[in-house]
């Protein structure tokens, strides 16, 4: 309780509140402009957060990403283009509601379910993270190795697209992470005599490259069509029938929040995967599955709550184990290290006040979402007219300055643009970049724990399964790898039995 | 630009082979069979196996063109703008100290707006105001030593 009281002045400091407010508006803008992702905006925010105290720095990212995930529903409803991937699951329902003159109800549902989902996820984070941290105090390199490997495996298996291409992306991330002096022996790897590479590839410029540069190139080359947006003129439109619909689907709201949080906690799965899975679950258990995709509110309630609760859930493994739940928390982990709040169980003991302050910021951001979200919906029409192509040069300008400001080095600008070109090529060839980013963030963690465990166990692989929690995590990881293959073989043999 | 999966697989195999070759040359830790090359060796092997799977699937799907450019790249103005964005950034990075952010950034932004078809004076003003505001915010408020070039 003392820590909570001590955290209050950190949150309600005028500068922190100003940062939260500014980032809330920035997030709403990013979400409302189709094609600009919350992850890209997070990467762009990092250079600015470097110059802030830990609480406003993390608060900036938390608030911006929560607002962006909600605001991406606005273009989904008004012009049928999801602002971010997290809204793509229910694009048809939301747009068709708008076509039937119920855009207000659709967006009203989005803002309320997002806020409720976000608050639920935050409560889980506040309660579960310290408990988990206590358990994980007994973890050794074996448990951390399996946890990190489980996280990377989940990112590869749960992502969209080909598993093999996701593995290749992960390996590229691991390769970039291994550039520089080796942590255990001090031997320089893949540096080719370049002194600037001895400390490794700078993380933030690489992130800006991964997320901002491909969007800049796409905006320039592929161009977006300007759509005529519908608009909402009266705030009261948002509340017409809202209470009745929310009450009707109250269980969906609870299910979406719970499922979203759990999926968020799973390393590697973020808001977009949470929205897709909960939408599918909602359809499966609905009494009216045939109405899904026709402007029906049920799936919207489930997924609307899920995508924001997943955002908070993703911070559980990030804070407790230093293992990112999604791309945004991968960036946040980097920021936490820079701020001296090294993620792990000890952060809850050594920096309890700051951690509580961060939890409060989460709550504040989700509560602010209702008034600011309503404002954004009403003022959305002019923002939707902004062309992404016109924003591209400005994003590039900011990416250059942001990369430079991290190390005050031109090498960072070069890393940003080179990594960005590779990331564009990867996405053009259906190779997702998220596993590469997770590999970049977690490469050192996986390697350090692998080498330490091998030395401890005298190179005997069986010691990785000797401790109970390590054994369970190891079996879970192996099951994740081999279950799809075993199921495939089983189905094939069943089919051949039936045919014969 | 879409690369044929056969070629993509080959690229991953070559990359994996290079990683394995490099990793094999790293010395082991004293008294240990493992060392700085152990982990790179693992993902080097994964590159080779993954590359073989992708390449095989690509060849099974049939030989087409090794690389194809999608519709957007066929517009010369767009391709040129993308080229200027990438090469312009690299050139700006190399001469950042000499040119400075104010001049270099403004020139890059104005050139991009011109190439993107935003040729009215409004976009020149947007570029100048943006570069000035970013410079003020970063250099004066956050004290990032952005180079000014010949200006100050």
C-alpha cells in the first residue's frame, strides 16, 4: 500500500499528465490514419522517451498504443479500412453497421468495450504480475531458457503466414542480435573489423527501420485511395441503443476480456491475434453465427474488448520475465532497460514504486479512452482525409532524427534505413517482421541462458528437464513444435484407413 | 519486389552456410566444447534447413520470373521517389555533419514532396516548418546535438 501511495505523485506529476495527454492525442491520430500502425508509432516515440523519467516514458508508450488500437476502429467503421491490424477481424460487421446508419452504435460499442477490456487486462496485470514475479524468483537459467524459447516458438507458430518463413525471420533477428562482442567469452562476432559494431547493432534504430521504413516505402509506391468518409455529427448517436446492446452481450464482453488478456499474456501473440481468435470463438458459440459479417454486434463486442485487454496482458511476461508479449512490449523492454528498470522479478522489489506508477498509468489511459475516444470519433472526418503519402516524408524526417538521437551517430541512421529496406523486402515476400524483432530482443537472453545451462549441466541435454518447472516448460515447447506434425500424420493415417 | 521462392530458399541456404562457416572459426571457451560459435551454429543450420524447404516448395510450384515488381513500382515517378527516400537518407547520413539537419532535412523533404506530386508552395512551407519544429524540439528542448552544418 505504501508503494501505491508513493507512486501517486509520480503519476499525477504535471509533466507526466501532459505527456500522457499529448501521447493520447498522438495515438488517436495514428490509429485514425489508415495504414499507420501502433507499433510504428511506438518505435518513433522511443527516441523522445529516452529523455524522460521512467514513468512518463513508459506512460507515453502505454497511452499512445492503447489509444491507437481503439482509434483504428474509426476508419474501419467510416471507410472500411482498418487503422491497424487489430481491427481487421471485425471490419465487415463494423462497416455494415455504418451502412445501415448505425455507425454511432458501432463506434460507441468499440470505445466502451475497448475501455472495459483495457481496464480488465490492467487489473490482471496488477494482480498477476507481482504473484508471478514471486514464483519466478526461484527460476534458474533452465527455466528462463525454456520460457524464452517458448515465447519465440509461440511467436512463430501463432503468427500469420508460413511457419517456415516465420522461422527464417526469427533466425534473421537472432543473427542481428549476435553481432558484436559475445556476452560470455568477449569474442567479436560478425563485426568484420568495424569498431562501431562491437557493441552490437543499435536496437532502437533497427526497430524504427523495421516498422517505419516499410510503411514509408509502401505509402510512396503503392499509394492509398482517398475514400469519402461518413461522419458522426452528434455525440448522442454513440449512445443510441448502446446500453441495451452491451447488456445483451455482457457475457461476450467478459469472455472477450478474459480471452484477450490470456492471449496477450502468451508470448508472441498481440492484439491482432487476440481479435481474430475471439471473433472466431464468438462465432463458434453464437446462437446466430450466420449473422456474423453482416453488421452484427456480437463479434464486435468480443473482439473489441479482446484487442485492448491483450495490450495490457502482453505486459505480464514483459515485466515479470523480460519476454515480450508482442512487438510493442518488445520495444518497451528496450526502454525499460535503458531506464534502469530491468524487467524481471527483482523489478517488483527494487523499483516497486515505479512499477505501481506504471500500473496506474495503464488504468488512467484506459479510463481516458472514453472521453478522448468520443472526441476523436466526432472529429474523425478531417483526419481520414489526410493522405498517408503526404505523411510519408514527415515520418522519414522524424525517423532520421530519432535514429540519430539514440547514439548521436550517423551509423544509427544507416542501420535504420538498411534494416528498413530489408524489412520491406521481407514483407513483400510474406516473411513477417515480428519474429525478427522478437529474435533481436530475446536473442541475447536465449543464448546467455543456453550457454550457462550447458556449462552447468556439463553439456548434458537431459539436465534441461530435471527441474520440475523447467521440465514442464520444456515439454510444452516441444509439444508446440511437434503437435502440428503429429496431428497431420494422425489425420493422414485416419484418412487412409477410411479410404481402404 | 517479390522474389521467387526457389531463389529465396537459395539465398537463405547461402546465408546459413556463411553463418556456419564463420561460427566454426570462432574459438571455444577454455576447457569447454561450446563457445561463441555454438548459438550462431544453431541458427545457421536452421537457415539451411528452412531455405531448403522454401526453395523446394518454390521449385515445386514451377519456375516463373526470379523477381517481379508489383504494380506500384511500374510508375516511374513513384519508384524514383522511393529511390530518393532511401538513397537520399543514406547520402544525408554520410554528409550529416557537413550539411546539417536543417538544410539536409529540408532539401530531402521538399524533393520528396515534389516527386510525390505535391508541388504547391504549401508543401515547401510544410517541409520547412516541420524541419524547424523538429530541430527546435530535439536540439533545444531535448538537447540532442543535431548538426547544423554551415548555418550556425
